[in-house]
């Protein structure tokens, strides 16, 4: 099995680095993650403002975190092989 190299842009790399110590749960097509209130600003800075236009992201407010569907963000920002690579990496990180 040959491994194809996937070229990632800086945002994809930064997202994967940000997510390395975050909890991730795969639920069907959704990728649920919990982000501490202290990390929300850093998370938002990963993306351009247009991600948050049109009403922003749906989140669930919890005691010390917000929970969101990261797949919605990935599908909005990344396409094709880059999208698939990020999802595969997140799946490996969640094990």
C-alpha cells in the first residue's frame, strides 16, 4: 500500500496541532469536540472571519467547555484530500 502525500495548508496544520490534546468523539457524520472557554479565542484565530458569518457555529454550552461539530468546520474550510486527511488524523487521535 503506497502512502500518498497530502499537502496541507498552514490552517490545516495549525488545526491538527490545536486538536492534539482535545477530546474528540465520532458520532456518525459528526466530529464532536469540546473546547475550553480559555481556548475559544485561539480556536477562532485559526480561521478567517467568514467562518463565523451567517450566524456563526452552533455550539452547546457546558460548564467549562463548548461542544461543537468540528466536521462542520472542516467541511466549510477544507476540501478533497486535505479534508479526508484531517478527518483520518483526528480519528487516530481519538483512539
